[in-house]
C-alpha cells in the first residue's frame, strides 16, 4: 500500500540481481537519463535494516507471547516502514539533486527481499537483471570477497533468481532484463526499458545511455573486457559440472545453452538434493518447545488470514480436519475439500483483514485458541480460531464467526 502523501510516490526505481550480474552497469545506464540520478552506494536498507525490523512484527494474535515478536496492524506497519524509507531516500534525493524525477537504488542483496520492497513501494518499478550463471560464477570466484567454492557461487546465483521470481509473481511493476541481450543491443533495448520505468526514451537520453554503457567500470581485474560467455574460455570442466549439478535445470529454463560435452544434472541427482534440503529443515526444528511451535503456527495462520489466505496452505497437514461454525451454518470436513472450504471462508471474511480490537490467546499444546475482536466500520466482529498442532503442522482447525457484538 503506497502512502498517498509520500514525497516519493512514483519516483523510486529499484535495480536488483545476483551479485556480478551487471546491476552496477544497469544502474549506470538508467542514471544516464537526464531525469534520473543514482543512489551512490549499495544501501542494504531493506535486507539489513527494514527486513529484520519487520520480522519482529507480526499480524497474528495481539496478545501472542512469542519471545522476540510483537503485534502491529499491517496497514500501520506498512505506512510506518514506508515512512522510514521515504525519510532516507527523500533526504538523499534532496542532497543529490532535488530536480531529479527518479532516484535509482541498487543493492544486489535486495533481490532476496522483493516481497518487502513490493509491499512498501507498489508504485516503484523493480528491474531484475539476469546473467548467465556460469559467467556469474566465474566473476564471483575472481573476487577477493566472493565465495571460494564453485558450488557456493552457483547456489548463490540460483537462489537469487528463484527468490526474485517467487516474490515478484503478480507484481505488475516487476521487469526482467537479460545482461547478454542488453549488452549486445543496448541502443535498441534501452528505450523500451526507459519507458517501462517511467522515463522518456528520446534520442538524446538513449545516446547518453549507450555511451555510458560502453565505459569499463567495476570490471574484473583478471578479465577486464566487457563481454558475454567468458566462462567458455575461463572455466574448466570440473567447475562447469558443478554449476550444472547445482543449477543446470535453471540455466535451461532461462534459455542458456548447455556447455559442450557437459551433461545437465540428472533428475535423480536433483531429486536427491531436494530431499537433502528438506531433511536439513526438519533437523533444524528439533529442540523447539511445543508451545513455541503452537504460538508460531497460530500467529502465522492469523497473519495469512489478514494478508493472503493461500499462505495458510503450507501449514496444513494432508489429513486436515476442519470445523466452520457461523450463526446459521455449521460445516465439518477433512482433506482437500475441507482445506478449500476453509480458505474460501476466510477469504470471504472481511473482518479478518481489519485491525484487532482485542486478540486473546489461550495457550496450550497440542491445542491453542485465539479469541479476538476485529474493528469493522466502528463495530466489533468477534472471531475464534482453535488449532491443533502436531509435527509442526496444523492438524485441526475450528473457525467460529459469531457475528457482530
């Protein structure tokens, strides 16, 4: 939700991408436009500042006793966090060039926080630059600060792209651009890109961007030429096999040709990797108190109900039992049909999206109860949610809509 009084409404542009994908180069291209100016540093504002703060806030039960978390109404949270970011960026814009129409922020690490950026700045274009993962790995390995192992570099590239695409689903202001295509034909592509982010594409602006794009800057000291497919001559078979094992299927999905004489990782290997990943998640959850798990499940359930009921799905067990009780109706069911009935009921319940006037928790395991009232146009709407939690999944849900009080 964009604050209607924001001084930066429609003035921010965010550039993201895996490290060494060309984010710096892309920011320079966009900032070559006479109406735009670049933030001169990587800010990490969202990844290291706003995201950790938001993680301490929840839209679960107002009286939830989870240590390290506190309830805050979602709209108030978004307004407040947007206000903090606006104060930072607007002050910077005034110091850099008050006449600039657009301010371009670039932090590669923000590629993993596009959900947050999209929430706070739904009026801002997000440009995600994607580069061949093999060139990214080659470049990362050449940096003093980069990962030491090809596997870690390939995993970094893969998770960056998958995180961005997952968070950006349904965001009309999300744009992807390929490094290789933009480098090969900057003049033809930069005009449409300018238009997509709200900048004019006149001849002078395009010429300025093309000239800026040809200037070597932030290049590899070991391989300073501006080019694509450097990996073909600078990576050996062992490294290429590692990259293909980690991210070969994603390279193919993105349209990148496989390396000669190096097969893409087999389905069996990929399946084994997925199983291994799940096992790590399960092991990491051991040792948590059952009450902590129940409180976390309840808060996550209520937060999903307030924002997007489909987010409830991953919390629900396969054999979920559901009870829905209203003043004039009662439903009980189990399994997939019950899940759909529950989600549709919550989606249709406007009260669950409103601020909590009260939110009491009756803690217990395996059953935990929420008794709350929601402020709907000046009247109080009571709701009761009872969850039974086992093996970190919700096994039973009882949802009571008792009408207005």
